[in-house]
């Protein structure tokens, strides 16, 4: 059974850097073709893909202020987002990506509010 | 700003068939497979359809997907009250070199 869980601050101030951790189980990020992605959803709005890291450390981003890293030994993926703004207020999800450009299993999400 | 366009809403009575569209371009739907996600109220999204028309284990066969050119469609046959949710299409975009989601369709069971 694959599970993922997001953790990090619930409140950040404008201009600060957000660091979120995704801790997962049930799969290995060293398996060929596997990836972990981050997706966010502002309140009442649509899903937005943010970043994706693959088993071979290949990385893809939707914005330049994002950084994604992995720690295979700890089964963790970390997302950092710099220069946070109130428009970045959203629920942030991490998700397992098997081969084929899809997100099969999702974490429960964590709500991050950006406010001074 | 989503690059995949969906109608904002769709509705039907129990037992009816409901369909929704997803319009993209040659760089996303036109050259990659489409996935659909279901998001029940206050819950995380769930993969509903992958590779255009494949259902993950546990997804009822009432849900079906199709793709033609730069558009895709999701159909729900025999609509049930528990199908009331938001539905998102998604695909890889070769031009953006990233994953794109649709604008989402809210399905209401009347």
C-alpha cells in the first residue's frame, strides 16, 4: 500500500521561503521510472502542478523559484518555494508518479497560508 | 493559468449519463496521454482514468475516458449521488516540459 504525507509550516510570512516535506512508504524512489510530484490548490480553485523529481534525480519545475530534492534512504522528497506571496496560499499535495506521466497516489494535503 | 479547458459545470439526475470535455493543444493532449482525477468535497484528488481510457483497480466501469486529436472526454454512466465531485483532466505538455491540469468541471447530481 502506497502512502504519502506532507508536512511543514501552516503559516508563512510574505517574502519568506516555504519548505515542505513529503514522507512516503510503499514504493522506492530508486525504482526506474518512478517519481514524486508536488501539486497545489488555492482555496476554491483548480489544481496546479509545481514540480516533479524522478528516480534518476531528473527534475521538472513550473516556476523558477522552486527546488525539489529527494532523500531515497529516508523516503522523503522536499520542496522549497522562495519569496512566498499571499497568492501562494493553498493546499499543497505530494503524489506518487509511476512511469507514464500520471499521479497515482496522493497525500492528504497540507494547507499553507501566507500572511503577515 | 490552466492550459487545458473544461466546462465549469455539468449535471444530471441519478441514472443519467453525463459527459465532460477537455480541450488542449498539440503539445499536450495532441501528443501525450490524458489522465482524469476525481476530487470529492474536502478530499485529495484520486486518479480516475489514466492513459486516455484505462481505469485503475477499484474504479467502477461507469467511468470511461476517450481522446481524439487535441481533446478528451470523460463520461459517467448511471450517475450516482456519490459521483458529485470536481473532475480534472491532465496531461504532460512537451512545450512547457511539465504537467498541466484542466480548469476542472464540477458535477452536480440533481
